[in-house]
């Protein structure tokens, strides 16, 4: 199965949110969708679902275009599910009733409801009414409902919201299992390091467009990554260790591309950095968090801080 967004443009009145966005996804992929708040992530999901009007463009599944007609939207929604909003949960229903409802509505995994509950470690609360649930319990329920629906394409907006680290890891592992089942999953998330653990590609939205795509399964350029202060960076620059493609993210993380360094330069830099007693020294590709900080000129907090 394929999901294709072709030349998508969306406006709210005179305010243009997305412009000429195009991509095509094959089955068995997880895509991370990344951008600051208010830059079009949720709008893209709503447009794919045909919840909102599209100014231009097409939404295609297996090369079939789906129009905004009631018939086409109904057919599209049999193939694509959108992560439920916690506000749409029924407070006087149990979690099990919600999961069963989604499985029946989409002809999904009705026979696997108990297995889904056990896999997501919900057995101790799933038969209580939702009004008794915490934020994290509600979020796991919403995720379980999508798993039960079992559609080939899944759109998830901030699926990790409200989850503690243990449940972030649990949901991440289930996402990987869904990918093995051939699902197309698109996830908008602000847990950037977490995306690197399971996503195949990361899409960055900027200036209304799909600005950059990172394929996490391909070999990527390596960087010398060092946590250091602005004064230490100034010293390294004065000593000739920095290159034109060097970044110092948020005055904390220094990123020097190894491709810009010769062997002797690289060895000398490593020795010099060791003298600084940095809290963190690593040779690795830029992660999604670092790319985010560079692209949007915004701070991120995924690395150790130095004074």
C-alpha cells in the first residue's frame, strides 16, 4: 500500500499554512513529522483525513485519489485512522469498551483485544471508567484504540504526550511491531531523540513547505559532538580547529563535521578537546534534536549542559 500527498496547499482565509507539499510513502514505514508548534503539522494530518478543505493538491492511497465527497471520505477513513483526542473519550465508558468500539468500527482486531490490553500493560485499569484515568492512562488507551482499529495507515499527533519514560519505551516498541506488520505510520512529536529510536525518516516542515527529509536508515555524515561553553568555542576557533560548517547549538553543543577535517586535524582536535575535560564527547551523526535546533534556530535539551 502507498500513501501519497501531492502538491498539497492549505489556507485558512488569507493565511497560507502549507504550500505545495508532496511525498509518497510505502508500507512498513514510520515517518517522524517535526516542526515548532503552529507551523502546519496538525493541519497536514487534518488535510490528509479530509477534515478540512484543501486549496490545491491530492490525497492518494494506492494511486487512488480521494475527493472531499462524503463517499470518498468514508472510504478513506476505512484505510486511515487519526489518533483520538482525549477530549473525545466517553467518561462513563471503560477502556475496554473504547478499544472494542474501535475494533468493531474498523473491522479490526476484535479477537485480539485482550492481547492488546496485555501488550500495553493496561489490564489493571482497563475495566474502570475513563473518568478515573490519569493523563498517561488516557493516552495509552487512545493508542490501544488505534492498534485495535488496525488500519493500514495511521496518523499520530503527539502519541507520547503524558507518558512516563517506561511507557514511552513501551509504545515505541509497539510502533516497531506495527511497522513489521506493514503499517504506514506518520507521527508528529516533540520527543525528538525518541523519534531517532524507531523512525525510518524524519520530515521537517518550515516556511509552509517540506523543507528537509532525513533518512535514518542511510549512512549520514559524522560530526564531532562536544558539550562546551562559548568561551571554549572561541578558544578552539582562535586555534584553528573549527570549520566553516561548524555549529554551536544553543551555546552548548559544538558540532564539527568530520568530512571537513583531515586525519591529523581530527586527531589534534580530539586531543585538544580531551584537555577541556568536557562532560560529553561523541562522534556520531546529527540527531533529529540537533537538526531541529539548527534548522529552526531554537534550543533543545537533549544533551548534557555545561556551565
